C-alpha cells in the first residue's frame, strides 16, 4: 500500500503581495495572480487521478483548492480540515517583517534561527509555541490519513495548505530533523510529492520532489542565498534501466541518458554557471559536459571522493541474483542500510563521510553570486541531502534522485545560516509531474 501525498501551497495572497505576515488570519485572500497560479496548478495536476482532496479552511487555501478542483474532469468533494490551518502567529499577523524586527527584536531572532522554540502570547496572555502546535496538527492529520486509507490500495491525495503547516508535514514524515524548519522552502502554488509505503506494521516515507514550480513557467525557484549549487544525478545507463547494481563499475550513459542530460541543459539554459564539479566517473562527467554544452570556458573539476558507492561483489548483478546468495544482507540493505557493508565493498557511512567532506570543501570555495554545477550519483546525492536536512545517512531511502533530477541548494555567506534546499529532484523536464526516470539499482 502506498499513499501519495501531493502537497500544494496556496497561490499568491493579498498579504503575500504586500509583504505582510499572515499566520492564521483569514483576512488574506487570493489575488488575481494567485488564481492564475491555481489554474496552472490544476492543469498540471489534471492527469493524476486523486482519490480525495484535503484543504485548509482558510480562504486563500480553500480558493486555491476549489480552483484546482474545477480543472479536473471528475470533481471531488473537498475535505476542509482544521489540522491544515496555518501557524498561529497571534499579534504578528498583518505586520511587515521590519515592524516585527523593530517591535520584537529578541523573539524575532528566535523565529529566524530556532523557530521551534519561539514562544508567543495569545490575547488571553497565555504563552504557547506556535511551531510546536503546528507539528501537533501535522501529527493529527497524518494519523487521520493512516486510519482512513490504511486498508486501501495505492491512493493519491491532494493536500492544499500553507507554507508553515506543509513544511511541518514534510519534516514530521522525515522524522522531524532538528532545526529542519529553515532548511526547506515552499513557494506559492508549488508542488511537493511524498510517497508513504506500508511495510507490515511500519511506514516508510520518500520525498519524490520538493518545491516544484515548473508548471508556473518558472523552472527553478527564485534564489534566496548568496550563491547556489545545482546538484544533479547523472543520466540513465543501461544498467540503471535493467536494475543492475553498477556502483563503481564505469558504465557509460545510454542514448536516453544523453538525451536526459540534453534536456537538463535546455531546462537550465538561463543559468549562467561559473563553476562545475563532477564525480571522477564517466557517467556524471559526461552528463556535466552535455549540460554545459558550449561553455568551454568552464573547467569541470573531477572529485574522486564523489564516486558512487562500491557494491563490491554485487556490482553487475540484478537484485534477483543477489537475493539468491545474500538474502539477509539484501533485506538489511533495504531496511537498515547503515548496518550493511557490501561484500568487498563499502558501507553507506563510508559514502556519506567522503561525500560530505568533499561537498563542504565545495561550499567553502563558494563566493557571492557563484552558480555551481555538481553532478554525482544516487547514493552520493542522497547522503548529501540527508546531511543538509539533518537526518542520518541511514535514511537514504527517504530521498529520491531520478536520473537527470535537479536539486537546488542555496548557500549563505553568513555562517550561522544553514544551506537551504530550495528544490529537490525536479524531473518535469524529463516527463510529467511525477518522476518517471529509471528506478533501478544504484
């Protein structure tokens, strides 16, 4: 059983347009641009058969949900759920950021740096933690979803909500990493897709994509950092397509993989890269060369420590073949990858340590306005993203990396600000809203 959650933030609101804090106020309404964004979202989502639609009851979200629903051939009854209400920011609602900085300088610093520990007072003078309450809402929503759809086959659920509550939903399903709230972002009318699968009595979450905005005629979300890294998985190989474990065997791109790289290049045509890095293996290096195309002035620096995980004796084999000789080890690889060392190969901890060290060096070399291309592999990219999110490398299966998928990381010159994942695994340039790239072995 798999529950696919398609999360959509509401379209541009009147408070968004004016730069005002919204919180739980219902005085903010959808602008003309917000309705236009909702129409585009509806058109893009119309090919997915949704079993149900859930929405926050606040006007800006409800109108977004109704507009999306009107784009579908088969209309759904929208379920308005109070657990999807936006964060309650009390007296901050209706103020501009500069006003909050001026009136509440100390607690504003907490809001920016450690929002989960922000304490506000309601009109009844009682203290409360708004983000903590929001995580409680998210927990209630997910528990209700599990109860309703527990015994059903694969279902698609559309969830229309707000910036903060949707971030809390995502982070909760990732195990609620410490200080994760500021490490991801969601733009108006963006899509984020999570797949929740049941395995006996436990559930596993996978982020398929985060903050997808291509349906809004904006391929990549706007930049918020001082520099950016575009982390991309190499194009498809024949072994990806066949589901073989390739690891450190240097299998080249197939024709589809080269085409994926060309499509990625076209998708990123407006990005003026000035730096480029690649794993030292051929498939990511060739992907990087195709993406850069005629930009011969950019030298691609190969990094040995970004090579794919070594599967040792598993390399070149199909999963069915591995299951015959190493059934328990393969089972652990799927369920507890942190406990597995491949026969004559590596552990995922080995990969994480060398990859994170290499990535940190790249980050330290970044200067303001740098736009950097970095092409590597499935396991490498997954461990890097886990590290940025603040979750253990044991959670690599929570992260999806399609061949040619684009992840955008915003970096800040202020060392107190962590990197922000502004988009994750964008593959719309290779197919539709859902990732349709090869799902074979690493």
